[in-house]
C-alpha cells in the first residue's frame, strides 16, 4: 500500500476508535510505521488529514450506493443491502468522531452535510422512483417528502440523544425503522417480496 494511503487508513481507523481530538500526528506516524516527518510530507497538518480522510470515506459511500443500485434485483433488495451497510457503519464509526468533526472542523462538517443532502437524499429518492416503476412501491407517494422522512429517520439512528447505546441495540433500531418504512411504502406485490427479505409473516 502506498505510504499516503497507509497513513490515511491508519488515521481513519484511529479516529473511528478514539475520536479525532485525542489522536495526535505522532500517534498516527507511530501506528502507521512511518516518521512524523513523513506524515507531514503527505499532509500539511491534522486538519488536512481529517479533511482528506472524510472525503475518502464519503466517496467510498457514494460508490457503495451506486453498487447497491446496479447489482440489486429490485428496489427492496437495494434497501435491504443499504440497511446492512448502515449497520456496519454504525459498528465502525465512533459517534465521538462525528461530534468532534461538527464542533472543531466546521468546514469539513459542511462536506458531510452536503453529502447527506446530495448523495444520501438522492439515493433514497432514486430508490423510491425505482420501486414505483417496478410496481413495488405505491404510486401515490410524494417522493420528496418520503425521501426526506427516510433521511431524517436514518440520522436519528446515529444520534445517541435519540437512541442511547445503553438502552437500544442499533441492529434492532435499524431493523425496526427499516421494516416500518418498507411496509409503509410498498404495494401488495412489494409487501410480499419484502416479507421474504425481512423474514416476517403477514397476518392472513
């Protein structure tokens, strides 16, 4: 792996585990097996490293969403795959890291906000349109309103003020919210398909 990528990967792993503020450039250099001088040769300062790292993460999310859209049999499968991906993110991203980006790196946080507005919201909207075209989602949905509702729903899962980790299991929260969302937007045809993916039994 090229030195720059190794440094960034190490930094992101440490940020996810310990948060950003407590991790120093020396910590990153030691963990990545390079000198502190080498770290500064590739990244101007910690702010630059955080910015590059977050951009790398967000671009990775964009590619994942595209992959789900292209390789899912239908809109419901796409949603389920996104659910699994979001759960994985929840397990690997420390909420402290996001809090510190928001508090101490406002310029970088704007990038995150733009990502949520442009990429996440767009992915949800495209999935709704796809589901309607496939006859799996109700055609009376106001996709603008429903997409925004789903975006806000997902954001609450990662907000410890809404679902404290000491009281809620993230898997259960994500599953319940997604199940409720899917069953609320599907047609009868879509509901039957969703039941198979979600492993639930409809009442007769």
